[in-house]
C-alpha cells in the first residue's frame, strides 16, 4: 500500500533517495514522531518545488500549475505545522515560545509575498526561493526546534498522550501520503493515518492556524462560510468511500456556493471599503474579480471532463485564504480598526434594510467555530 501511495505522489526511486539523504545528512530527526512526520513532509514539498527548476525542464502551463499547487500546499501545511508547534508551546509553557512563534509568522509572511511574485513563472526567483526554504527549514529545525525537543525530553513530558488527546479532539489530521513519505525516510511505523471528517473542527483548525479574523463579524462570518466550502470539497475529493455522483453534486454545490459568496461577500466588503474610504479599494476590487475568474475557469474545466478540476479548485481557494484573506483583508482591519463601532452600526443598517443577507447556516457555522475555539482554549 505504501508503494502505491508513493507512486501516486510521483516519488521515483531517485527522488526517494535524495529525500532520505537530505534528511539524514542534516540530522533533522527530533524523536517526536508527529513533528518529525510534518518536517519530513515540508522537506518533501520543498524538494518537489526543486524538481520544477531541474536542468532540462521547460516552463509551460502545466509546470506553472504544478508550481502554484506545490507553493499553496507548502504555505498551507507550514501554517498548520506551526500552529501545532505553538499549541505545544502553550500547553507546556515552553521558554521563548513567543519568540519562536514570531519566527513562524515571519516565514509565512515571506512565503505569501513570494507566492505573488512567482505567478509570473520566473524560474530564477523560484531557484532563490527553493534555496532559501531549504536553508531556513534546516537551520530552524536544528536550532529552534531542537531547543524545545530537548526541553520536553529533560522535563520528562509525555507528548504521546498529548497527541492522543489532540486526535480525540479532532485537532490533528495525518493523511496517507504523509505517513508513506515518513515511513520511506525514517523506516518507522510509529505514526498512522488520522482522518478528521468533521467540517466544523476542520474549519476551526484552518481559521486558528492562519489567524484569519479581521474583527468585523459579518466579514468573518462570510469568510468562515467559504472555508466550510473548501473543507467539504477537499474531503469529498480525497474520500475513498464516495461515489462519482456524490462528488459531482458536492463540486457543483461548492461552485454555486463560491459564486454566491463572490456576489454577497464582495458586495458587503466593497460597501464597507467605499463607505469608510479604504485606501486600497481599487486594487482590492481587481483581486475580487480574480476570484470570480478562477471559480468560473475551474467550473468550465470540470464540465469539459477535467478530473482534476475539483482538486485544482481546492488549491485555488486555499491560496485565496492565505494570500488574500490573511494578508489583503487584514489590511482592511488595520485601516478601519479605529472605526469598528461605526462599521458595525453601518452593517446593522444594511442588514435591517435587506441589503446584506445573513443565512442561518452561516450563523450556525460561525457559532460552532467560535464555540470550538472557546472549548479548545
């Protein structure tokens, strides 16, 4: 089964040897299986990206698509991994945990900015990025992460029980590909696949990992609804127990939901930006149009028989979360934070006049997520 999974990931024998050699040569093992698995997966994604700049590779539409997907995966998984580490710091009061977390945020910010630059297909920029990623991750694990690993060992902390509790709270997900790559590199079977099919807990995990709140409830509520659509589509595209017809229904529902989201959420956000004279209004509108364009493009590809259209849409939407909501929409909060009471008053007026629609299911998800946040804190 592991061999079939590695084949599906496109891991050749030569690639597997390079991956394992890099891990062992740099002595990256911390003897914390879940953390080691996530570090192995980050190395795998970086080396996948490195494959796109190997001598003899010719840039084309497919290679640009692969590059975008790998970077989106890397950015998404890095934030998930960093969130897991920072939860550990809080749980066991790790010395210098706050400073460690700040390094994580600088890394995510840097990678998000580079993502936008790389959309031009510049291979030289990609080469510089790969070199930076390999150096940063190696030094971060060897210095910063080994510091907290030594602390856990010296204090006799039972991390196995901690991670078991995280599994029971649906706060930890490990997929089959990650297990197969970890086993290849470490020759260990200490970690197994853990699937979390609960949409609300997955949404909460993404929300917390990426610090997506803009402190404007109506915008947060609408953003959470989009994350729910992403989670539903992602789970259906990876499910082994769902038939083609059920997947098609979910894809169409997500496309319909994303289209409705674009109409309602963008109208809300644009009314607020215009009313309170947000300085980046025009540039922000162009990004909204970009969202509408990629949703329409993926829907067309799906109708034309592209079996990967659903997975591509998940990647597009994840990238939107990390490059637009986490960064561009946060600028709205920074610009309007001194006017938040007035923003709230204006939103209430729009809701009362029927110009903004608040749906029952959106409110239910919002309440679930914030209820889970309180439970887990």
